[in-house]
C-alpha cells in the first residue's frame, strides 16, 4: 500500500484536515471539500460504524484510498455522552462553542466542576468502497472535562478537556506534543504501522 501517496480524508472539518496533514506528512492529503463531495450521513450507532460509513462514502465518490475517523468525547457519568454525537451535541450543525457550553451546563447541573472523560478515535482505511479488509485502529486519551474553558488551540472540546498528567487543557498543549499524545495520534500511529507494513 506504499504507493497510496494520495489519500482522501473523508471529512470537511478544516481542523481535522490540518491535523491529518501533519500526521501523514509523507502523503498528499485531500478533503471532501477538494472534490466537492458532501459529508456522509452518519447513522451508525458506534464510532466504528460511523467511520466505516464515512470511509465507504468518500472512497466511492473519490476513487482514492480513503481514511475516515470517527472521534468524540465520552463522559461516563453522563451516560457516555456526547459520544458519537460529539459534533452535534447541542444541536445539528452546532458550533464547537455551543457544544462545549451544552456540556458545561450538564456538568454544572450535577453540582460538579469536573467529570472523568476520555477522547476516542476510531480510524478506518479503505482501498475502495467495497474493500473487504479495511484497516481499523483505535486510540484513546483519558482525563477530565471541566467547567473552566482555557486555551486558544485545538478544536472541539479541547478547551475544556484536561488530559491526565497535564495541568492544562488540550487547547493549551503545543501542537507537536498534542500530535504525539492525542487519541487521533495514537490511532494514526497504529494505522501507519499497518498501512506501511
């Protein structure tokens, strides 16, 4: 698979695409927007189902090697919310800030300032939309979500997620460090070992 120098990332999320460009620096990375492909309808019930749906969708329309990930924040004390609904937790097409505030309000209603949480990323790679042997990897990073929002980097819930072992939010961590410890980096490193194997 080393000849797959051109890769479609089945996403139109600019923050996610920039992370993938750094993580897959030896490859030409494209987004759905580059091919004017619409986002897939994510109607799976798990991270892995949604990642497969997105990868198949992108591969079918682009005819390129396609990688999709489904990522999200999981808060066990909130019934594992927001989970697969992380990007649309507050409402459909919600902004990152709206989603963070929605979660912060739930934490406050529990009379808490922090709750245990973890980020999860499931990554799927397909040679074609009907590839029977997809590459599938997973990464997690554990920590806490807080009502205190800090930092200017990252995206999603990074401003309120504080990784274990760090005294700062994910949004305050240097991007080079983040690209070594994040859920997406962990899933990507596992993926690259199989992809380049």
